[in-house]
C-alpha cells in the first residue's frame, strides 16, 4: 500500500492479467442455457465516455453476480462499427473509414480492459467486417423472398449536411433536426428500399403487454410509435374527382363536418396545382407540415357529406399528412383542436354536434350544445343536432353510423410506417441488388455474398456512385450489362440481430446457430440508453419475429428484461464536448483506479436515474476501498482472539442481514442499495474491532462477505483481498455468500434497533442529560403484541370492543382501553413487529452499540421484570426507555 493509498494500478494490472491467462470470462459452446447479459454495443468513436462506463459497469456487475451465483454467463462485446460519423471523420482526415474505425476499436478495447470488464472477447464482433455484413445481405435476401422487402418511390427525410436519408425516428424535435448533426431536415422524393415492418404492426403492439421486464415508459413509447387507431373510412364525393376516402376515429361527429381537407401531396392536390396558381403557390412556397400554425388554401371545390348531403368546401391543408390515414380528412372544428384553429383562421363555421353528458342524464332529453367558440370539445358525449342520431352516446353513434352509411366501414390505421433502409453513403452494408435494364432489380446470388465495399473514395454525395469499376457488373439472370445498387443499409439493420451473432460468431454457413440460439435466447438482461427505446428495440423485435417465422428461431422477443440507464451529469448538465464538461474515464482510472470509478457510479444512484459526477465522491470512494484493504491487512497480520459473545452474535446477525438484503438488491439490479448495505457492514466490522477484541471466525466471515459482495462492482480489489484472506481460486468464481435469514425479519430487527437508539438520543437531548449513568430498555408485555396483531387483521368498526373480547387483554383494564385507543388512532399505519422474545434478543445483542455511543451500561429488561410505571410506556417495536443521570 502506497503512502497515498493502496497501489490500485499494480493491483488492477495484476488481476487483469490473471483473468486473461485463466480465461475466466469465456463461455463454452456446450453449456445448455447460460444467463445472457448484454449491454448495447457501442459505436467506436475513439474513446469511452462516462455514459459508456456506467452502462458497461451495470452489465459487468450483474454478469459477475450471476456467475458467483453459479450461473453459466454469456457476456460478450462488439462494435456497432458502420455509420456516417466514421465516414465524415475519414473525409476530414483524408483517410478511410475502415482504418479510422479499427483504430477507434483498438483504443476503446484497451480502455474497456483497463476498466476490468469481464467480456468473452473470443465472441467479439464488428459489424463493418465482411464476415458480419455478409449476413446482413443474406437476411435482406431472405426477407425479400418472404415478401418483406419493397422498392418504391417515397418522400424521405434528407439531411443536406450528411447527404443521406434518415428514418423518421432519426429526425428529432419540433425543429425536425438530423439526430447526428442537428441540421434541419428536408423532404425529397427518392426510390428507396423498405422492410415491411408494418406487416408485424399488430403483433409488435400486442406483445408489448407481455414485456413485463421492460420499463413502462419504454413500452408506452413503443405503443405510441406504432400508433394503432380504430375508426372508420368513409367516402366524400368531390366534384369532378369522384369518391375520396377519409379516415376518422370520430364518425360520430360527421354532422359537424364543415370543410374537407387534402394533404399537399394528395393526388388531387397535385392535379389541382397544375391548373390552380393559388394551390401551386401554397404547396411549393407556404405549406409547412411541421409548423405550429395550421395553414391551407381553398380549392374552389366542394365535397358532399354522405350523411347530410351538405356541400362543404375543400381545402389543401399542411396539417394533413399523406402517410397518416388516407391523406384526406373530414374536418370538424367544434370537436378537434387543430380543425378549430384552422376554421378560426379561415372563417369557417364551427358547428357543435357533441355535448358533454350531464351528471343527471337519463337519456330522455337531449342536452344543449356546448359553447365551442373559444376551444373545441374533444371528449365523447351525447350527439346533438345530428338528425336521427341525436341523443345517442358517442360510442353507440359510431357503431350505428358505420353500419348505416353505405360507403363507411370499420378501419384500423397505424402511425408506424415501413422501415426505409436505403442510405446514400459509403460506410454501411451494400444492399445486395443488381439493376438490369431488362430484368429490373435482381438480388445477388447467395454464393456471391458478401458484396464487399470497394476502396473508399473521398467525394461529395454517395461515394459508391463514384466507384465505377465496382459498380459496373453483369446481371445474374440474363448476363447482360448491369450496375450494382449504390445505396447502403441503415445501420439499425446491423443492430437488429447482432445479439444472435454473439451466440456463434465464427459460424460460416449461417448467421447464427439455430439450435444454440433456441437454447440461449432470449437475452436475460439487456442494458442501454432510453434514446433507443423506439428505433433499435422496435427493429430488434421485428427481426426476431421474422426469424421466428422463417428461420426456426424458437423465440419471438429478443430481450426478457430491459434496463434503461440514466445519464452521468456534471453540475446538473449532461456531459458533452461542446459544453466542455467531460470527465475523462482514463484520468479517473489513472488517479483513483477502475474500481473506484465503478464503485462510485454504482453507489451514487439507482441505475435508471441520472446522477451528478462528484470528484469529492470519487475521493471518498477511494478512501473507503483503502480503509477496507487496511482492515483486511490488519486482520491477516494480527489475527484477533476475542470471545464468541453477545457482541459477536450481533455482528453475525448483521452479516446475515447484509447478505440477505444485498443479494435481493443485486437480483433487482438496485446496486446502490446493495452497496449501501455492504458499506454498512464494513462500518459495523470497524466498530466491532474498535470496541473489543473480535472473535476471529466472526470477523473473518464478515470481511469475506464484504469482499464477495463488493466483487461484482469492484472486482480488482476484491480479488486482492480474497487472496489475502486465503480464499481459493478467483473471487470472480467464488461462491456468493449465503445467509439463512428472512428478509422481513431482518428489516424489522434493524428498524427496532435504530428506532430505539433514536428514542434514546431524543430523550437525552430533550432532558438535557449530559452524562447518562445507566440506560434501561423495557420490552412491552405479551398482551400488547396480541392486541397489535388483532388490530392489524381486524376490519371491525369497533376495534376496542373486539379487543375486549379477549379475556387476557380485557383483564388489563384501563391499560388495555388506552392502548386500544392508540391502535384505533394509528390503524391505517399499523404493521407487525418482532415478537417480545425476538425484540429482547435483538436489543440485548445490540446493547454494545448503545453503550459505545452513550458511554453508559445498558440493560434490556423483559416485561415480567419491569416496574409497572415504566412498563405502561412500552409498545411493540417501541420499548420503554429509562435513563439515569
């Protein structure tokens, strides 16, 4: 141990080398069903940041914990290595993305190893290698065979800075900015390849309810993104254009439709733009689908309401979207906020046809229409001014109208759209398609996969367009001249199945070993950022379901349990280079050690919560590890020879309690609580050693428990101390400590001891007792425990009367009545305590702590030995206290 503390650098280097040499973290292929623990693999940006460290410490700690519990554990790591940032970095540095990416991987691997993360590096993958992306291409072709791939013209999100298409999920915020560079996104019409995720929309939605191990917030985000709506489709006739279908979830409001609206890119709108200058100007110059203020232009056309026969004006409006519903809608300003705003702006009638249901409504009268002059009434209610449907409740009216209107039929719409995977960039998986003038798009024969990327060309736009020699080829079908597809795949394709590749990373004839995947999947515990709640997780679920349907995968969901970890902040702000508030993990490792960084982050907050980085907290954590090492060294150097007495009994009970509670917290991934327990036991052991000569067996058991409980989070020093204590093998493979004790019992015992100590402090302070000479703690009589149990279990209105039915309670006279009143007053908050004998034993074993604090002898008195004057104040869980001064 150095003067400044223990030599963390030497300790960590020694055990990292020992783990590598012994292959401690390797998962053999022949295990039947390992516990699969996985952190979302990183993009190799060059250096780890604190978010990485927190994410991977969580998975590493849990993997280590499960290994110590006897599980075979699969804990791999790889690299989400394709993507535009590497391509841009290569352009800026006049190099190529491959070299840049692998340099970053090398750097980050070294940093991960310095953190002591226990990965099975033999399973490492990098998605930018042909050995991996060959299977992206193979899967694309399988999806194509099953009718799940489509090529079509589509309006897409285009980032002019990145010069590529973005998925809807990659466009962020109301300002519609690129998720990578914050450039405003434009709309373009391009021919794109799509994966038909909408074919699985219903299952993706309905199976969310079964994801009980996922955070509710993530499940709701996925429900919202899929956005299933039940409603009706109904036709409105537009003069000169025939029937136009509108989708509505509120056909009950159809009598209040006062205008009809078309999306700017609806076929009728585009046709009108060719002959109507106002419409053309609006579409080309004014329409802003992302604006807060709805806008539109009147077309001069009218649409016929199929229920009332009324002619209503037709507008082209920018708040109508072609890919939501049918791109046409009946507008009811009285009952839709957006329609209301538009109607106010354009001076269109606002006609209420739904009224709130009166509290005393019997159905015999029709309520008055609401005042909607200021805002729309959007809830269900009772139909008014709706002809024969007036007086019906909204739900009933929707059913009747859908049945009665000839063109109306039930319909389901989704917000979810097919997944456009085409990207106009180099550093991604080449889409395995060849374009032939005669044959059209033809998939590359399987035996010719992978289609490898050519050498990088530093150019604007799509570099693959400039790779002429690579691009020119022959058609697999007719042998004629043809060109390769120059778009590459969205990198979310890479991450939609990578967890399967870890299972058999070297397999050469399939993307994954089916039999092994069926045994090992799904991932038991997955950890990653909340920012992936929609894109990555939804796409992974989609891929898993397709593979279950067409490749024999036995599981339809990829991840059983999901933890979305919080951010690491500095002074309340997310760490970022732009803010200049980044704390370097490498500096922390060099100054304090990896164990300190890991332990500080894991004890600072629950994994799901954000927390503030604190240099003071880091130093305090390092000091704790240094003290613990000193305690072990002191024990090994000078083994104590104390008695196995009441104090040792208390310490033994605390060891059991800590093991029981910390184990439960590790199971729940609430590491901060498990570590708080462990540090509490360390303090108890230190107090024990300072109070008396410890009993060697008890003290060594306590130290060993602390070391093993810390091992998942601070593995290096745990190995060092395990070794110093004479432990066999590696702490990483040691058996998890066990305790035959009930968790609830432990909590009650601790609460009793702490409440009693707090009550003594209060009495000393209020009474102004400076030097207590004796402290008596008096246990309540048995009848009060019986009364408490009756009060908890009883639902009788007259609790005192029920208590008095018990003769041994009734015999206590006024004392029983007074206690019954106390129980009645606190009835909702009552909870069971320990029994009188257990209370007596617990307080007697903890008396030494009270004696140390107040420097006075403590006597724990049973009820039958106590004077009545003191005994009357004793209650279950709150013994009476008498202090002599």
